[in-house]
C-alpha cells in the first residue's frame, strides 16, 4: 500500500502531503544529527575514561570514585543514544515507503486522477495524454 494510493483529489491536497513528507524528513534529519552528536559525545567520554584509567594505572594509583563517575556519565549518554536510535527507527517505519524520489516520480492523470508513472505519455487507466 503506497501512501498515494487513495489520493485522487485535487493537486492542492497532494501538495499538502508532499509538504508533510518533507517536514517529516527534516525532523528525521534533526534526529540523525542528535544521534550523531550523542555518538560523538559517547566516544569522547569513553576516550576520556580510557585516558583516566591509563593515567591512574601508570602512576600506580586508583580513583574508583572518579572512574565510577565517568562510567555513570557514559551510561547516561548510551541511554540517550539508544532512545534517539529507537525514535529514529520508529519514525523510519512511518516514512519508509515514501522516499523523496518516489514523491517526485508519482504523477496523476489530469483526466481521471489516477497515479501514473512519471515517464508515461498516456494514462494506463483512461488512455488520455498525461503530458
Ligand atoms: Zn486517466
């Protein structure tokens, strides 16, 4: 079932749909950006923890409290990242079959309103020219 299967109404309505799809894509882009910045934050924190543990060991010291604090921070970032990924995945299922190319490729017959392929010269339903 494509999103456009039931859209036989005016082109204004189609334009609304396309605008909505575009909006969803922008939201998705923001999520992706959030995900990337969290990934960045996570790898930075992990690197810092590694450097801390290394420095402590090298000097024959230990600071469990500080190490635990770092680990807690990292766990927090991991949880945020997981949530961001789950959200992006959820939204992904909403827009999965409406890639931007597909939106562009869908054309409607001006006579009968059915969707025709972009490069069709004539409507396969009513036979009228669609160009
Ligand atoms: Zn037609």
